[in-house]
C-alpha cells in the first residue's frame, strides 16, 4: 500500500518558485464551461508561488517545434501558494490555448517565466467597498482577487459583477454562488449577452440602469475591471458619465489572451518604434554584462528590438510594456521607458526596466 506523505506546510522551509529554473507539472485539468478549462500546476521542486492576486505569468512552450510564449493571468489565489491555476478559453486562432486544451495532459511539464503585473487589489489602498467587473475570460484576475479577499477574511464589502455571452459561458458560477450563500460580505451578479431559455437574469450590454439596479452604491466603490476592449470602454463611459472618481477605477489594460503582439509572437517579430524627431536620434551602446556583447541601439529603437536584431533570443511576450516578461535589471545608464503597467514601482526602484519599451538616452549596461 502506498504511504501518504504530507508535505511540510511551513512555508519558510520551502523554496520559492523563481520562474523557468523549476518546471511546472500539470496536476489537474478541469472543464469550467464548454470551451473554458482550468489547468493547475505545481512546481516540480515543490516550491511555493509568491504572487499578488491579479498578476500573471508567461508560459514558455514548444509547440510543433516552435518556441512560443503566452501570458496568462493566474486565476488562483496566492493564499493557496503551492499551486497556480490558469483558466483559459479555447479560441479559433489561439495556438497556445488550443494546444493546452487538446494536448496538455495531467503529469506533463511545461516552463514558465516569472510572475508580474500591477493590476491587483493588493497593490492599492482600495476603499473598503470593492466592485469587481469582468467580461468573458476577463474574469480570471477577479477570481484571484475574490478568492484572496475571502481566504483572508478581509473586511471588505465585495460585489462581483460578471458578464458572459450566455448562461453556458458562466465561469466559476457555482463557486461564486457558494460565496454569495455563505459570505455575508459577498454578492455576485451575472449578466448574459443572450438570454437563452434557462436564463432568468439580466441580459444585454451593460448600461447605467443595470449598474444602478445591481450596484446602487457603485460610486462609493473601488472598481476593478477586466474584459474585452468594448466591455471596458463601455464600463468606463458609464462611470465617467456618473462623475465617478476615476482614481478609484483600475482596469487590466489589455486582453492578455488576444493581444495582437502575442498572436504574432515570432521571436523576430518587428515591434513598434518610439517616435523621436530625426535630428534628436542618437546611437548608444547596450552592453549585455553576462556575455560582454555590445549592441548598437538608436534612441528611437527599443532595446529589445536591438538585441533581437543581433540574433539573440531573450524573453518577451506582449511587446507593449504590459506583461513584464522582458523585465531586466539595468546596471548602468538611463532609458526612456513607455511602460504600460508591466513594471511594479518597487522593481523600477530596484533598477529594472522593460526592454520592449525602453529606449536608451545614454550607453546602457544590462544584467543579461
Ligand atoms: S514583453 Fe511584455 S512588458 Fe515587455
């Protein structure tokens, strides 16, 4: 008979997971809806995961001989640190999600880079009333934040407003219903685009009347919003027209899974250029300290592109300053950085830059 071995749960005695030095083993695959699955991973070295609710990680996969990276929000909560769960939706042209849905099996191992991102209740000083708004698979950071608040019994009044295409597309419905039944400080509301025969709730595009009906005190809440672009534009418009204090509004500024840059993520993908008047363009040297390579880089070209032009492969995913995958320590020099939320302030203070959106203003030395 196999003997059960219970691991040491004193986290201080465990190793912290630090990216691709420790592969991830898929330990559970669960159907969430007809086209959404949750994949749970643990570290092969039994390390624990340190992250904030709402952050994401970048998977590094070899699919049919091609190396690809995709960034996914972690849907699980850091209060359950021995595993991470990625919940994603199969998409017509989703190379990675389709591969995960069709080919990834329990017991398989994959690599992932670091964890990053700055969309998190744990980074802000939110009001004690919080509204989580999500559309479609934008629900994943909200699930992480809701699970975190509930596990820690935080003294917050939480409303979870989720919009799905139809009742068959409601992700984690039972879990959210459970919280509504058992937690006095939690309410969930679902809206479906299409009201099918077994849907009794609200349907259609979110509008002001619906928001007032479901969340009468929304103006008093800290609001976190994630979903497809039209969903977020609409939500923002409703809030602005109600004089909502937008400093209490936070959104995940891109749909990670459908990011154009990620779809076109060939290693030598041509990335956007930084506009600098021609007379102000200067040429600088970027030194990679580990190999001693010195790379020329114009002040109108991102450091990532300049490195790639030399045929050197370095990690990146969104190429828009959003995901944090290209984070690198700058040992010397200065850059102009167009980060779009992919770098924590604390990392910036420690000297990290995002190479995909950093443009040299002096010679630069990188810890690469
Ligand atoms: S690749 Fe995503 S922030 Fe640079």
